[in-house]
């Protein structure tokens, strides 16, 4: 008997990951940078041309530049972040792209604290997405010069 959980019940990030450089660049151009103690993040609505008409689900992207450390450290940071996101993929706001930029502290912080912070970010992103959908056109008005 295996002690692993049923693979069918495991959530996967396979279909919700941002992969194209153009999608990252579009999200950076549209979104504003937000800060948390161990990472910065961007939340941007998906554009019509970047997503299929069939799937308009949420997407998440991770970045880990060389400033975070050597390759094995960056890989460990990304593995930890992917695991937290895999556990809480249901909280991601539909129709939005979320990009997370972890800081080096993610490498050494307790997993439970990392998980709590990512969940807080996901819930804040979901609330912002709901607020933006309830006020259509508010982003366009705020970006126009007075």
C-alpha cells in the first residue's frame, strides 16, 4: 500500500501557468506592483488575444532571477512556491494573471508561514478582481490624464 494521496484528487498547476514572455510583459504593463513581506506581485486582467475562448481560467507565473542565488537555490524557491500554489489553486481569480516575484527570504522561511502569506496574497487578488469586475471601466478612467 502506498502512503501517497490519490493522484486524481491532487490539484495541478499544469493548466494555470503563464509560459509566454509576451504574457508576462503584458501583465507588467497593465498591472501595478504590490508588495508583501517576502515577495512582490502583479495582478492583471487577461487580454482577449492572450487566452483561448474555451479556457479563461486563472493563470499564475513565477519568476526567480539570478539575484536570488545560485541555480539550486532558485530551483528550491520555485519548488516551494509551486507547492503552495498547487495546494491553493482554487483561490486564484478567474480571468486574471498573477505573477509572483519571491524574495530570497522564501528560501529559509517556514513553509507554514510561506503558505499563509501566499494564501493572503491570493485572497487579496481575488478581492481586487471582484472589485474590478463590479466597477467596469474604473481602470480606464483612472489611467486617463486629467
